[in-house]
């Protein structure tokens, strides 16, 4: 009898890997019946990391979105699945243990069956507690192995990792091939090895299509004994997302596996509705590059889902790098040259940083360091002269154990800066604080919500939740959407709106103001000339005096920290170019000081 392989629709990740936002709750309710009618999905990924936070960013209650989206699937007997980041919960930085525990009881009460738990470093200390918390709350804990390709990340490495997680209580294992760089034969070897020790364990394969291996990997996974495959549907399949269910279903059927039939009328309805959501507003925030596969990802191993933000970074820094090259009397570079340089730099620094699997947030850290290295070299400075706080936390072991050793140069740099390496359990650095948020809810007169779900949202995404409750999030999103619409004639898949960086005539500026200092942003986020984000017109007055090392403004990073932008000279503000609350890119010039 043919062995059955089942499909999971990665609806959340389809959007996450394509653009900035997720569909609204009314859109999710609209598409759910059509997904069910397709008849080929045993599971649907409904929520998790980057879902709830994104809801808050455009002023929607994420708890209502999860409840209303999961309900029809539960009624139809289709399992629902979420993604969680272990120690980081649903966000980009560590979460106290009491908040992590609450997450699973809340999500189970909201109708989510399975949680896919991963640590970007594959540190089991960050995964095992979540396995236990999920089981205690009644959820199915699926432990994920973050797949990459390096001398350290062998088939045996992953087989042993899975064995440890299964012994700790994982009910299922996922091969999370977030960059799609897992080689097909290795994927098959890992699954065979896991099944050899635990023949009844459920294994699910999740592979992105960016570098082009994923279809072959799915066939090898099927032959090796995989139980579930993550697939997508048009118009968001392929590119940096996942293979389309039609292709994978046909391939497996021809190979002799038992697979569910696809109701093509329902498929076309899901396709039509998804396109209508793109046409409504989501397309304004989808980078067209994410529809393209590229073999350049094979070498750098960066996940396809971050290609859009990476290209925005490159465009933002292109002018700054060329300015630095010009000042050093070196040849300027094109954007394509810069892209290749970045890929090469990532490949160079990744082993030096201990081979962290390039998945959120560690892929961002490695990319950021690489980009800053390129800027430093353009300025005639040394590599690793600009490393942000979050990347240092990774290097120092505060987020988990790196898979490989740090290069001696990196260790020496940390020692020279008086930084200490952390060897303890990462969770111990983040004590329980749920009661603090419970007190804040009471003081504000906010209801904790069913099953404490509103309390959970504040504790997990405090800054975004406060902005949601105050209405600032909706106001900010409406403004962002209006700006995006002004840049486009029709709401199709277009470039994500980014700040228009002024085109400087370097020779003219240097001729007029030879002592002027360009003030550049060293990190990516929203500019805060002052702390009140409600007034988007705020900016420092031209002529404001600043001291050397004085703070000109702050950048609110995606990780919700505030990073100061300082002047390297004493003088006065000559020009400013961006408004309060504007999203700025690393390397972007925001002012001149003379």
C-alpha cells in the first residue's frame, strides 16, 4: 500500500516571506472556507511569530484574528499550527519564562493545535522548556531543527539534535530549512536517521524556494519517510516562499505516494482572494524581488524572507558607501556590485561568528555586521568596527551557544572592549515579570481578556500593544499606506516604500562646506528627533548646536531598543532631511553638521 504524505498550507509564512504585513481579520475569515474546500490540507499555519505583532502594527487586535481564523479549520477537522521562537516567544528578543508559559495556554484556548518551536542557534536549552510548557497547556509541541549548510551542520549533527529533543518530550520534529539551502541528499539522510531511532515520530519538512533546492528536497524527504510537507499557493508560491501544492502533489503522485486530491475550483478561489488582498493594500508592502529565485543565495545562505529588507538596506547605504569611496579616491560601485559584495562578506564573516544558522534574528545580525564591514572598508577603517548591541549579545552567548567557535579576532575584539562572555542559561538573564504587566493593565483600566489573552499581548509586545490601545498604531499605518499609494498608480506588487535618500553632488557639498560632517545612521529603524511619535513634523531646527559625541536623535530599532545617533564633531546642524517617525536605513544620511 502506498505511503501517505500530507500537506500543510503555510499561509502565515507565505505573507511573511513576501512582504511586511498580514491580511486583516476580515480577509482571513473570507479565505478560510476556500482553503478548507480545496480538500488537500491536513494542516494550516495560521499564526505565530510576526503574525500578532504585525496585527498590532496596523491597529488590529491579534487575539481576535487568531480566534476567528482558527475556528473554521477546527470545525472542519484541519489542524492549526503556529510558529514560536523558543526563548524569544513571538518576538525578536528574549521573553521571561512566565510570559512564555502563558503564551501556550492562551494559544491553545484560541484554538491553535500545534506549536513549531525553534531556536535560531539550535540551542536545546531554549527549546526544551517550551516543549514542556506547550505539553502542559495541551498543545502538540513540534521541535524544529534550523537547517543550514556548513562543516558543522552535518546529517549526524541534526540526527543527534532531534534525538535530544524527542527524549525531552517533542511530539514531532520539523526540518526548518528557512533559507532553502539544505542539500536534498542531506535532508533525506536526516529524516532517515531520525526515523531509524524513532520510526513513529511525525516529521514535517519546511523549505523555502529561494536558491532552488526545495522541490528536490521534498522528493528526497518523501522517499526518506517524511509525513508532512509545507507548501504554498499562487500568487505567493515560488520566489522566496515555498513550492506550490499543485507541483508537489503531482510529483509525489507520480512517484507512487498517496496524496490528497486538489479541488481546483477552490484553489482558484484561494488564488483570487489572495490576489484581492494584495490589490487591497498588502501589495504596497511586497518587494517584487521576493517573487524571484536566485542561486546567489546558495553561497551566502541568507533566508529568502529577508531579501526585501536587505535590498532596502543596500539601497539606503549605496550612496553613503559611494561617498566614502569617493573620499578615499576609490572607484564607486553599482548596486549590483554592492549586492555581490554583501553576499561575499556574509560568506566571509559567518564562520568567524561561529556559524549561527541564518534565521531570524541571527540572519539579521550577520547581515548587519557584513554591511557595516563594507561601509567600514569603504571608509578605510577595519572590519568589525561597527557591531550593534543585539549582534554582540549573540557573539557573547547571551542568546545561546553558538554552533562553532568564534574566530580569535572576534574574541580579541570583545576582550579589548571589556565585554564578558556569558555561559549561563539564557533564560536566567530574563526573570519573570508578568505581574508588572498585570499591574499596568489594572492601572490603565484595560481588561485582561478571555484566558488572559490581552495581558499576554501586552507582556509579549508591550510597545506595540500600547500603541495599538492608544490608536497611534492605526494612525501611523494609515499614514504609511497613504504614502505608499502616492508612490504607485495601481495597487499591484510593487517595491516596499522606503525613504527617498537625497541625491548629493558630493563635490559641490565638499566645495561649499569642506568641513561639514555627514551624519549617517548605523542601524535601521524609525527616526526619533524627539520621543513623541504622534507629531510627524518634528525635526531639530537648523542651526541647533551639538557637541562632539552629542546625541542628535535616536533610532527606534525593530527590536524596540533606542539607539543614539551621535555627532562626530562639534558644530551646528546644517541640514536635516527626514521627518519624525520616518523609517530610515543603515548608512542613510539624515543631516549635516558644520
